[in-house]
């Protein structure tokens, strides 16, 4: 599916997040200015906005759809939209040209969340795995998880 506009393709910038807050698409963050913090609900809202934009919906329609939507409902909508992409080939074993299968490193992030990194990838380095783990935890607002 091709996005209908460039903003649907782009990763959201700080400016677009502020725009979404100002226009009522995203809840206001805790605090103001550089002390503003966003939580898991904000992440869900942002994912929902980007998914609906990629589906061709206008921001006005998205705003109307998201009015008074609970966090559980947002999670379900996002899971339903992303499930086909996330599960495609998830249970297959990749075979290399030499006939050997890839081995994968599992990196727990939080309860029910883990990263899978192919062992021969540069991203499998300990410092890279730690950085990815911390980035996901920060996105979830769960930096306290070890």
C-alpha cells in the first residue's frame, strides 16, 4: 500500500508531535518545554496516527476516530493493523547460501517483549544490543526495567 502523502511516509519529527498535540490528535505531555515527557499512551496514539495516515485518512478524520479511545482499544487497533506485517515469515528458519541456518540472539526487554537479533549481524554486538534495549525501554517509558 502506498501512502497518500509524504507525511505518512516520514517518521514523526518533534515538530509534527507538537503539531499533533496542538491540534488535539495526541494528549498533552506531562510537563512543558524540554521537561515534557511522553508515555506509552502517547506512543500508541502516534502509531495509530501514522497507521491511519498510511491508509489514506485525513488528520480530521483520524482526530474524530481517536476521540475518547481507551488505551486498550488503541492497542487492539494497532495490533490488528500491524499483525500481518509482524507475523509474516516469523516462524520460518532462514537458510544461508551455504545451507546452514541462521542462529538468533534473544534479548529480553520487558515482560512479554524481546528483541531477536541474528548472530552474524553487526547489531548483535553487546553494546548495540544494550543500546537497542534501552531505546525500546525509553519508548515504552519503562527505563527502570533491567
